[in-house]
C-alpha cells in the first residue's frame, strides 16, 4: 500500500500516476473538502498543458500581456505563450477525481500525526486516533509538512507569507508584477472586472499587503475574498527520501523562489516519484534531474533580488527594455530559465553586474 498525505495537486497527481500502474494507493487529507481553503493565485505557464490535459472550465482566463513595475520604470511584455489563470478548487478536484477513477481511496478529515516503522498515526476529525499500515509514505502535505519533519528533524525550510485578495478592479487583462513591493507583489485578472491582488513577503506581510491595496485605491467594500498561505523557498539541501518515505511539492520546497509558483514543479516531481517507485530508481536523483537545475537558478535569482535596492530594479528594467533582451524575455518560459539565461547574458553582458549580489 502507498499512502499519500495531502490531497493538493502534487499528492493527487502522484496518487493518480501510481494507481494507473496498478499500485494500491490511499490519500489522507486533513480538510473536509478538497481544494479548500484556496491559498493560490492559480497563475501557470501554458507548459502545464505538456504535463496534463486541463478541462476547459478549469481555465478561467488566458493572458499574454505582462507589466513589470519598479519605482521609476515600467516594462510591458507581450508573451509568446499565454499564461493561464486556473480555478484552484476545480483543478484540485479534477486531479482528485482522476486519482479516484484509477481506484485511489481518499480519506477526508484525516490528519497525519506521525510514522513509526510502517505504521501511520492519523487523527480523524481532530479527535479519534487511527493507526494505518503502509509500505510507502508520500508527504505531499504542503509547506508545513509533518512528514518532512520526520525526514529532516531540524526544520530547514525558509518560508515567505503570501496574502491575496479577490477584488473588484477594472483592468485591461494584463498581469502586473511588482518585484520591489514586499518580496514581490502581483495583480492577476480573473476577468475585466475582478482581480487577484497579493503580496509575498518574509517580513510584515499584512502591512505590506495593506500598503499595496492603498496604492491601488482598493477599499474594504471592493474585496470579495481574502486568502493567505506560506510559500517555501527552495532548499537544495533538504532530504526528500528516507526509508520508503518521500517528500513532494511544497513539502519538498519544490517551488520557484522568484515567483512562489510551485504547481508545475509539484506535478513534475510527481512524475519523477512514480518512475522511481515503479522502476526502483532513486527518487532524489529522478526529481533533481527533472527540476533541480531550474529551481536552483530561481533560488540564485532570488538571492540576488533580495539584496536589490530600488535603483537596481530600475536599472534591470531599463536593460530588459532593450529590444533584443525584451524579445528573449517575451519568448521565455519562466518554468525553465536554464533554457534562456545564457542567451540573455550574452545578449546583455551588463546583466553580469548583478551577480555581485551573490558574493
Ligand atoms: C498566496 C499564494 C499564491 C500562490 N500562487 C501561485 C501561483 O499563482 N502559481 C503557482 O504555481 N503556485 C502558486 N502558489 C504556490 C502553490 O499554491 C503551491 O506550490 C501548490 O499548492 C503546491 O501543491 P502541493 O500539493 O505540493 O501542496 P498544497 O497545495 O499545500 O497541498 C497540501 C495538502 O496537504 C494537506 N495537509 C497538510 N498537512 C496535513 C496533515 N498533517 N495531514 C493530512 N493532510 C495535510 C493540506 O490540507 C493540503 O490539502 C501560491 C502560494 C500562495 C501561498
């Protein structure tokens, strides 16, 4: 038996892939409902379609215009490939249904407590303790993963906090990105009248978020929903595999440190995990082969950006505005920066200036 903790996208997709090969799989999810509460903007590149077919009603908007703002500069991009805005609740439920269609049993309202040898301790409804036997344990239990704690006793994952509101805000269907507000901030339209607006920050996220809303003249009456959650920063030293216990998705901090996006990386790691369990391969090696290089680049960029002052953002945007660099950025896929970074550095050698922030 394979037990998955967490019915988020990473856990459900891994369960589906494993069950498809005939393995018995069960998922334990602490909430009573899948996809609730939402803690995500749902912005993904269209490369998600290379991984999984999305039902059309999951995609609520498609956008090819992005505006990036520093204090004094603005860059407008027309992306070659549209970004998709997905309905996270529908997306998570779609993946859960796929898993169930292959025979996966999902147990809702079951919280993982700990594992001793091959026995899992769970709590039903936060009260009744249950012991379950398992051969493999997959921790897809998000940024505060309890399973991760059993593999890495010292908590090693650095976290950002993301706060987001769904607001009434007329817009021209472009994504806005503010890399110098909080750790970064965003406005992502659901449609021409409604946006998801948020801030991610290491420090004082609530304060940063309120300040950002104020700059956009958003008042309490414009807000229809508020959401928040933690975003783990990629840590290449985190151990993700020990004694038939594996970590996946946010639980393994498989998240882009520049944007906080982790949906695609969790799905790709689920593919690597399935391959490793089915073919008896090393999971760490498999997922690292698939996503480590790009996650490491995002982490390096994050380390550089964390030391930026306003004048550095202004300079970067001015360099990105040059037609040749702009064209590379418009054509790139941010999930795979390794494919364009060298080209970018060769086209605009002045970008090397920023590498001093790594020292
Ligand atoms: C504000 C915000 C905005 C974001 N925007 C984007 C975005 O636009 N695009 C993008 O790609 N990513 C985004 N992310 C990141 C994205 O949400 C995550 O990378 C993604 O959800 C990871 O999926 P997962 O399945 O690994 O973990 P999760 O989605 O966190 O799922 C983990 C599941 O495990 C369950 N669980 C936790 N502990 C236990 C336990 N002890 N027992 C049982 N169940 C448990 C949880 O209830 C949850 O259902 C955002 C994150 C935040 C916070």
